[in-house]
């Protein structure tokens, strides 16, 4: 009997974890990032925060968000940052693809429609959107480097964009 109860709880727990994980990657932006960089999208959870990042060369540009605030805003902020501000050379070809730009334009349009950043366009709109999303969702941006067998994280403030 105990084994059956344990097995049921274990299966329910796995199902909850799987559903939470699906929510993290279930939007168009994350699907496109995963398709574009199949082995370079990293997700990790530490305490009550989740880090989502693109790691094309052993270093990552990432957005860190409270688990309770994980929503499309976090992936939108990451996408806009990668498209307009990331200095990864390996992203150059990706940034020039029509689909990449189209998704970036959709994100900007979604966040500027009748809102604070609506009087801006292009890169300036993206800066404004990232700042607003960071304030609204307690987003923190990270630069992550893997070396000497460790994960080294440097947090930075998006207001410096």
C-alpha cells in the first residue's frame, strides 16, 4: 500500500514538474530560440528564481526571474536583449534572419501598443521595453561564464543599456 501511495505521489510530482517546464518554453520566442540554438539554451532554478539564457559559446546572456513571476515577459526581455544588445559573435547570422527580426518586431509591437514605450521605435523601443519588463517582473540580467569547473555569474542592471 505504501508503495502505491509513493508511486502515485511520485508520478503526480513528475507531472507537475513537466507541466512547469512546458510553461517555461511554450511560447513562440522560446521555441524559436531552441530551434535556432538546440544545445545552447540553458535553464536553471536556484532557490525561488529561474535563469533562462542563451549560451552559444560556453558563456551565457541570461534573464533571472522569480519563479512566481515567470511569464512571457521574461522570454520577451531575453529575446530583445539577444537581438539588439548581445555582443555574441555567434549570434550575428541569427540576428540577420528575417524570422528573427519578425519575432522581435512582434515583441516590440506587443509591448508598445498604447503603453509607455509607444513613442519609441527599434532599438530605443527595445531598451525601454526591457527596462519596463525588468521593473515590473523583478528581472535581473546575468552574464554567466563556465571556467575552471565552475559556474561564475555576474549580475548587471539593464538600466545601463
